[in-house]
C-alpha cells in the first residue's frame, strides 16, 4: 500500500516538476528578453522561488515601474505563504534544519501536495519529494531558458497555464467534501475573482480566507435550523468534530479503495 | 532597464521578505502546540487560498479575463478530477484541451 502510494507520489510530483521546468524556462527567456542580464532570473529563482512573484517583478520592471513599488507588489503576491506555513508547517518535520530549509520550499504545489496526503499520513514525504523536485526543476528550467533566450517557445501554446490551476483543483477536491471548508473555499475564490479586476495583484488571493466567514455563517445557520433536536442530524456532529480533510464523506470508502491521491 | 546594484537589492529584499512569510508558521509551530480548532482553521484558510489561486489563475491575467481557452481547459480538468480520473490524466487533459483550442484559433 505504502509502496504503491509512493510510486503514485513520485509520478504525480514528476509531472508537476516537468511542467514547472517548462514554465521556468519560459520565465528565464522572458526575463532575458526584457533586458535583464542572464544571472538575474537565475538568482531571483533560487532566492525567491515563487513563480508568480518572479513573473510579476520582471513584468513591472520591464514596464518601467519603480523598483520599490515593484518589490512591494511582489511581496504582496507572496504574502499567502504566511498562512500556508501555519497550515502545513507540520509537514516539514521536526528539527531546526528541516524547518529552515523546508520553509523555503513552501509554494502552492508543495502545500497542496502535502494537504492532499495528510489524511493518509504521507504529507511529509509528499512535501519533501515535491519541494526538492520543484526547486531543482524550476531552477534548472530558468537557467536553461535564460541561456536559450528567444528560442524558448511560448508555454501558453502547450496549455501549461491551464495545467497549473487543474493541479490545484484536483488536489483540493477531497478536502472540499467537508462542508465548511467547501463554503469557505468557494466564497474565498469568488471574492478573489470578483476583486481581481480592481485590486492590485496578489491582494485578491490574500483576501480569500475571509471566505471562511461565509463558511461559519452557513454552519451556525444549519445548527440553528436543526437545533430543537427533533431530528438530530448526523451531519451536524460530523461538521463540528471532524478534521476538515479527513472527514469520512458519504463516498470516502470508494475513494480510499482506489489508493487515493 | 535597471542597474545591477538595484537589481541585487530588489532580489535580496524580495527573497528575505518572502522567506520571512514562509518561515514564520513552521518556526512558531515548533514552540506552541496548536489546538485542534486552530489547526482546522489554518487548514481551511490554506484551502481557501489555494482555491483562490486556482480560480484567479483560471480566469484572470493581470486585471482581465484570461480568455476561453484556459477556462475550458481547466474546466475539463476539474470535471475529470471530480469524476476521480487519475491525477496525471487530469493535468494533461487540461493542458491538451487548452493547447488544441489555441491551435484552432481560440485564445
């Protein structure tokens, strides 16, 4: 069982790493094409290791934005890593070295890989396999792209921009079986999309946890409706007591029999 | 477009600031044991953030609609994921759908 899960993990992580390497190559090429020296995107990728903020920084600098406001905008984009660290910090393992090194590997992909495998207790392996693989592949991709320059094709032609959201959606789906989590996620996503046209980049996503308020309100509303204890709902107890990613939903049996992911 | 010292400082500030965001949680967690209720809340917050990253990544480029090709590709992937299709198929199907639409002239 564990062996099969490990093989699945390696295969899934390799796929994401491969896609990220191609996006990294595209980033390196775009950065050099925008007039930056070859070392700049390479150093940026090693030191920052955050794709969205790296693309934004190069885009803003190329557009002539002042350096200070460009860096502030990128910090805003990376602010989401703060709540990530509190949510999945246990996946790094114990000990200072693991925490200090692992912190640098906290990105969307490693967080979602670890969250998806927390119910099976494999979240540490998932975090480190995905994190180390991504760090190596992303930086090699950027290096290759920076040197290859204009010969790197536009990754949008391969649809890689659609692959990344699909990765996240596939891996958060099991957690969405928990009703408050699902309400919070849907409200947070709606809030981010709704505000994206008017707010500066990064801020809409950071607002998403406010969607949890919608989840809480939905939950208390449900309790109130069923509170006279005429029909003690089995769902209410589950909502209050269950861990949000391992609540056994109505179809939990069929999913776990597949080995899960 | 920008001098080497400014570029180095920008990289350093962004790197340190980003690392501080990332390290705060893991380092503080080693000092305190989070109650189950807080643990649940932080997990829900992370899922909401990831959902928001996925949603804006599907729909928005800059401040505008990303175009139908990406939306359709991600939707195909999401539908397959919901139908419990293996992860690799979900990801490849999303990319291939979008790539084919673009090849057909849909942006």
